[in-house]
C-alpha cells in the first residue's frame, strides 16, 4: 500500500509542478525551417576545415565534410540542433537520473536502471575502442558540446524540467548505446516473474513454452528439440520490425530493392533522424538514433542494409538465494530527487550479475534474490561494427563486420548494386544447451553455457535465395547449433509479406512501398471464423437480437483493419470481451505479457468444442453491442495519438498532443499499430515509426519517412510535417550523390572552424 501511496503523491507533485511550469512558460511560437537553421551555432566550430550542411524542406541534413573527424563533429552538432531536448532526457534515463527531472515518481525507475547496471561495461569498452572509433565518438561529442555551449536558447524541455547545461562525454554516448541495446525479452519476463509464485505457474509456463497439445515434460511426446523448433514460430513474445530485400532478378528496375519498417513507440519526437553525409571514408544516407553516431538502417554507394530485432535470449535470471553472504557485494549510491529529499540506496551484486529483485518496481519477493546475467555486461563494440557496416562494399565484408555486434541481437537484411541479397544474424550468445532455456529462473550453479560464446557468423545465413527475396519480421530464425531463444514474434507478418511477394513476377519500388501498408491479419480472421462456427444457431437467441448489426459485420469481415472497417471493430470488441470471460486472471496476464497472444488463443480454441466457447462468446457479444453502436468503425476506436512525453500529464498535457486521428492496422498486420487489450477508444502505442526504401539501380533512389517529423524543437514547422506523408505511404527522397544533393536541397549552411587544440 505504501509504494502505491508514494507513487500517487509523486504523480500529484509532478502534475502540480508541471502545471505551474507550463502555465509560466507558454509553448514556443511557430518557427520556419529558415528560422530554425539560423539558430545553428555555425561559427568557431571545433573543426579542422569548413563543413557544408545541405538541408531540404523537411530539415533533413546532408553533411559534406573534407575529413572524417569533421564529419563526426558536424553529426554531433546536427543531432544536438534537432534533438537536444530528447537526447538529454534519454541520457539521464540511461544514467538512472529521472528523479532529477520528474521528482519522486522517478525514484523507483532510477533504482531499477541502476540495479540493472546497464553501463557496467562502459569503462572497459571505452578503454578498448579502436583509435578511429574513439576519434569518431570524441568528435561527435565535441559537436554536441559546441551546440550546447554556444546556443543562447535551449529547448523547451530544459525550461520545464529545469535541466542544466552538462557537457557530454564518450561514456554518455556508450551508456545510451547500452540502454537501446537492452534485452528485448525483459518486458515479457518482468510480467511473467510476477506470476512465478502463483499456484497456476507451472501450467502457465508449460503452456507458453510448448503449447496446448504437447509438452517437453511428457515422456511420450516428441523430443525436446523437435518440439522446440516446431513451436518457436508461434511463440509471440516480443514486438519487432519488418525488413525485405528483393533481388535484382525480381525487380522491375533490375536493381536490388531493400525496404525497412522499424517498429518502436509511436510518440514525438520520433525515435529516428534521417541523415545523409559524405567524407573521405564515409558516404551514406539513412536512419540514425538520436545521440548515437552511426546509421542503423540505410545505404551507401555499394550496399543497403536493414534489420529487425532477433529476440535473442541474451540474459538469464539467476536464483542466488543459496549464495553465501560473503559472495554478495554492496555499493551505495544517491538518487537526487527534484522537490524532495535525496534517496540513499544500496545496490547488491553477485558473481552472476546484479541483484534486480530488490527493485521495488518489479514487485518481486526480495527475500528470494534474483540476479541478472546479461551479455551487455560484457564489453562489446557495436559502434565500430555499425560504422563498418555503413562502409561495407560486399556481402563478405558485411557479414564479417556483423561479428562485432553483441547486443541487442539483430537479423540483418542486405542488398547490393550487383543485384544480390542476403540475410544474416548479428548477435553474441552464450553457448547454452536447449535445456538451459527451459526455466524462467535458473539455478546459480548452471553457468556452463556462459563459458563459451558464439557470434552471428557462427549462425546460418541466407544469400541469393532461389525465391529472389528475403523477409525478416522477428520470426523464428530456424534451427541453429546453439539455441537463439525461446520467444519470438508469430510468423504472421513474415507469412503475409511472403504471400504478397511470391506470386508477383517483377516488383517495383512502388509495389514494395504499398506492401508496407498492408492491414490484413489472417490470424484474426481465423479466430473470427471459429467464433462464427461456435455461435451457430445462437443467433436465434432472443438476447442476441440487438446484436444483429454486429453479427453481420463479423460475418462479412475480410480480415482487414482499414479505418472504415466495421468488421475489424466488431471483431476486436468481441475478441477483447471474449478472452476476459474465457480465461482466468493469471492466464490472461501471462498471455498478454507476450504482446501478441492471438496465436495462443487460436490454439486454445482449436482444442475446444463449439459448446465450450459459446457461453463466453455470448457474454462477449452482449458486452460489445453498445460500443459497436458508439464507435461504428475501426478508426473511430483505434487512434493515432502522437504526443510529446509531456502530453501524459493531466490538463496541461493536452497542449503537447499533436494529433488524434483514425489509424489503420493492428497488432500483427504488416502495417503494425499495436494496441492494448481494450474495448474502449485507444491509441496505438507501438508500430511503424519510420520507413525506408532503396532501389540499388540508382544511387539517388532512396526514400524515407518518419511518423512525425525531423525536428524535436516544439513549434518547429518540421516537428510533425511528415505525418501526413507517413499515413499516405508517401516518402521523402534523399539522394546519395553529392551533385544531386546540391541541386535539390535548397538550404545551405557553412560551419566555420575555430581555434581547437590537439584535434586528431
């Protein structure tokens, strides 16, 4: 009760202080691209030579630099110009310093971040960086600090959150890198750990692990390995992305095509920056995470690359309750808290990793300590690897440099100017056996698999497949010598993309971009058919008469989640109310911890007679009638609500909501717009945050779009100017050739060097 009370007090304090600050500080006034560019501190920049920044009407930059180090400095300055407020909030989150910004409400979050010890490996990574990478990151940091020191007006976030100017360091950049590389399974495991002490846990875990038909615990069933690989494609445990590569032999232009559709939280500012650049050793265009100095998805003159999260099992939860007291270390830290007293905390560690069960926010039994063993606690150098990816010229080079990526694991897609395509894993994992993954929490003595490691180049890869295309959508990667993990997204998106590509002869860029907007969900259609079968003659029940329009919508539905679809609305209402009536509380929590539980529900229904389904289904229909009449279409209930984090605050937060519009798509359609289990009006919380398509037949045929805009400055004309384009499936062209950039990017800004000591 006390933690809940403290959270309430913290939220009330934050809301009241936020209201005061927001009332005193009005939102920044509207500002044009030209006015924003006038704010760039272009004089006395720590450069060797002048650098030219070319900008288009969406405030997308292309950097022209004479040296590699100057390019990195200009990149840092550009990131700070466009997203300094966002970067500062992320930096403090990575350091466990949220309470300094949001008060007591951030204390438990800060404790969790510090308990996870995300930046444990940062000092060792810093010390072992190759010289070129160290110079690159140092220059990137110099660019950020030049902007931070030189501008007279700081972003709105600095005012409201009372942020001070603090210089950035290489360690800050690496800490952010560790934050964004967090294990994709952690959100799932956090929810499942809460259920581990329940009486129903063994049955729930068995259900999630192996499905309803057979269990590896059954001695008469197939072998554990057979069941493992049979069940992996349908275990829906994590969110993800789409990435497709089409070989030159299958494209209308004769050049290979690559499309990427990364799925992240839908909010403002966007999670990506669109950037292009050229220097003696670097020449690429693509999507960059704000605050990190590499292109994650994009193309250079020779290749294009994309990716989707591999959902690799890069962590173990370890039961350390049997460790002797002298094996547990302690360290004390202070959490500074805005508007309140500072908190002194104790963080415990073990030879297996930090104890995370002490974090109150996880709601676990602190008397049964659990430690986290994570690959990210070992040093690895993803920045060097990604810089080399952006410089690669062939499949062999590309595949070789992926070996430097440890966390978080990715399934990378590839295309090149010769028309070749491929798909390969980028990950580092302990060489565990399958049985080592069959417990949510392992015993402290089970460390054999962590004495040897494997990397992506040890795993199977696909190059030049006979089908002429590869698809990556977080599905199971197939059989491997070492198990990748247990929990993957269902194969729905991968199957749907395959269905769209396979029957076509030649595919053009326009056709590929259209596929990224597909909203069919076959699994929902399958479940709907089972509902209709189970209802049968129940439609004659007098209590169901008022449901005639809803029933008609269900019967006529084609499985598409268009904004105007009545069938999608009817199904989602009935589905939500059905599972609430059909499942027990624990089972419902476990299924929805997976974020994509429809496969599990479908399997359960396949084992039930219609008469077993009908009672809960009738309840669901009755509970859905009123909402169906109120909303009328899927887009009336399913919304895209883009807002700044400040938009979460009551009353004054409304000023930070940019849009609230009908949204197509669903939780597992190719156009992914994931939502919580609800029968109320809601907003998509996760999905297609950006898109990229390149045609390798032409260096200038590269297209990008963000769900929002490029600039993080509130009031900027490019804060959310790409939203309409994103909704319509329209892209912004970002050429690679410098002469094309000079001709098409209408704004030009020159950065002038100033006196700088000891530049490399």
